[in-house]
């Protein structure tokens, strides 16, 4: 598989992803990697209906994503990975999927989270996963919309928590 874009955006497929990021990626297929969504048949149906025209979408859990990545049948497929959180992105990397950069989009605020930017809030598990991804050499590019300047996620976390 050729990974053209990996993005964390807890809204998954929405206007910005459909109109900008999917085109920017140049991918043929969006693979949503989320155990929670994988188990939710209603949400899966809605996400498949929201998929950009001409793109395929699959919704899988981490073990299935790793298995598909390693299947030679899909070696030439151009893939846009979407995650709801950094923990599943980290699990994919630890499972042998090479991600050089992870783009961070929206991560909604909820109880127990710290707001890093107006669109990104994290809890302690998120921070731990981001730090581990960084240690593994994955670039963490905070860019909610394409016109936003690129920012280093670890620097933003450190600025907010210091």
C-alpha cells in the first residue's frame, strides 16, 4: 500500500475531508481505522454515504488494517488513513505500518481533555501516544484546514502544558 495521507480527525468524513483533504491526498481509498466505528453499523453506513465521489471507503479495526496493509493484493493501492485518535495510529505503526507523517485535524473537547488549540483537545492517553509516535520518528503535523500554517504537535502540547 502507498500511504498518501494519514489524518487524525474525530469527525472522520465531513466537508473539509470530502472537499479538500481527499483531493489533497490523491488516494483511491479512505481507510477509517477505528475499533469504535467498526462496531457501529449505523455510523459505518453514514460514513460510507459521505465518502467523496470516486473514492472507496473501508472501516476497519487495527488488526484488520495491519492485515490489509501487508496483503500483496493491495500493494499498489493509494490509501488515505483516517483515525479518531492517536492511540490507533500508534497501534498501526507498532504493527508495522510505515507512517512518516500524521496530520492532526479536529479532536473535540470533552471532560478530562486539555484544549491545545481551538480545534484540538487531548487527554493523557492522547499525549502519551503522540509522544511515542514522535519518538518513533513520525512527524506530527498539526494543520486543521489546508490553509492553516503547519505546526508541530509536540511543541504545541509542550507550550500548553508548561
